[in-house]
């Protein structure tokens, strides 16, 4: 059977405060807005769109599933490859980002650091 997947085209992340999270993404990732309306802001991460959707609007997308509160704990981590983890950590700190951990040399052979966006989503940089 041939694979039916063509890659991940979009990831929708539920956030309580779209304007604050949008500003974070503009400042931290340096990306322009790809699309926005009253309840969402979309950024293009190469071949994947990241849609920041107001959490109160998410129910209709995932019913009968429920939207977890931001303090429910991490359930996902997104990893971005970088050329130099230490240099990027310095740049993230200059942009006002508080690192959760790192830089750390992991036993599986990569160097990483993690941070959280205003919606509670975990981002990792790795080399």
C-alpha cells in the first residue's frame, strides 16, 4: 500500500490569548503573519503552518474531545533544528524568552534547550 501522507501541513495550537501569543511568535521566531482573523493567527514554519487558535473556538474542531487547560501539563514538544544551540539560547534570552532547560548534551547525541510559549506549548531547539 502506498503511503497516503504528504506531510504535516498545519498544526493548530489552542491558546487563551491570541494577541500575546502572536506577538511572542513574531518576536521569538521572527516570522511574519501568514493569515489572521479575530480568533487566530497563522505562521508559516517552512512546510508547516502553525495556527494559534483561541481556545474557546477549538471545541467545534475537536468535539467530542475537550480542550485542556494550559496548566494541565505538557503533552507535546516541537523541535526546531538550529546550527548552534548555545548561540540560539543567547538570542532567545535577548528576545525575552525564559528557558525551561538547557543547553544540555543528551545521551542520544544531540544538544538541546527548551522553552514555553504563552499558550503553554513546549518548543525545543536542537543540534
